[in-house]
């Protein structure tokens, strides 16, 4: 399906990002998986995927630094000659109520979760325009739609991805490039596992399907949006949240 294609996936070595990486590699793509920390985890993922149809390369960098994003994109282009898909998945949380949240807490989350999408998309944009094709998928969150106590910074960053994506979708629609959002709910990842057990049980009780989502369920939607047959879908938000927010 993605044979010969190249995808850049930020935060592509863990959680939802690792599932997206695995999905694309299994379909024959080369994935340039970005990561900042956790080199051993990234290398373990690359080893696991060594026998799949596609291939993987690891790229350490900072998504909150435009120059570093440009460096990674240039590395991928120099080695593989193309970038077909950009998945802006990298994200962090620093959870505190607004009264306790410092300006640094606010800025760090906005920089990694929202500014990174600008940095990476800007870095790859001229290449995609020159080729007349490309897919950009930004990974948001149900929290960007609902808000959450102690997550004003995270909610703002994820909500910002909706407006950013719709704007670039309008700008790029006549250039063969689509831009869409996938907004997961509570997915069974390390980030969600860090939620205290009692609090997580209350969350699950509110989900109509009665369970956490699986990273692979998010990955399949991302893959669908990158297929050739999805070229008429742009500026859309796909929720994967078990009915938590409709």
C-alpha cells in the first residue's frame, strides 16, 4: 500500500507514535521516526520492525526548535529523496491547575505540542509543493475538544491543532496536499497509564464503549488518511474516542 513511500513521524518511537510507525512500516513505507528522549526504546522498536515490508530510520531532535526540524527533514530528503507523509504526533503533558502552572509550564507544552506542527510542516512544505502531493496528519486529543482540569496548557495546544490544520488545508488544497486531524480519546499508552488507577476508572466509566482505545486503532485511521484514495478528504477531524465526545 505504501511501498516506496516515505513518512516522517514525530514522537514515532513510543505510544501512539510507535503504533503509527509500525502500521506504516508493515505497509511497505520507510518511516523516519523522530524522538527526543528514550534512545534505547527507539532502537528496540527499530529492531522489532526489522523484518517488516518497509524500513525505519531513527532521528533524534527537538520538535520545538525550527532549525532542528529543518535538519531532520533535510536528512530524510538527502537519504530518501522524498517525503510523502508527515505525521505530527509528538506531545508532552505538564499537568497543573492554572493557579499552580508557571509560564514555563505553559510555554513548554505549547512549544512541543503545537509549535512543533508549524515547525515540521514548514520544514517539509516546499518539498511537498514541488512534488504536487503530500499528506499532513496532526494528532490532537479529545481534551482539545472538552478541556480538562489541570490541563489548560495541553488542551490549548491540542485545540490549536484544529485551527492550524483547517487553515493549511485551505491553503494547500489546490496543491495536491491534504491536512487532517486525528483526535484520540483515552488510549492505552504510557501517558494514560500514569493516571492514578481510581481516576482512570472514573474516566473509563464515562466512555460509552467501556474501555480504553488501542494505539493500533488510532494508527489505522492515520493510515487511511494517507492512502491515495483519501485525496478528497482535507480539513477534517477524525475522533477515535469510544464515543466519549460526539
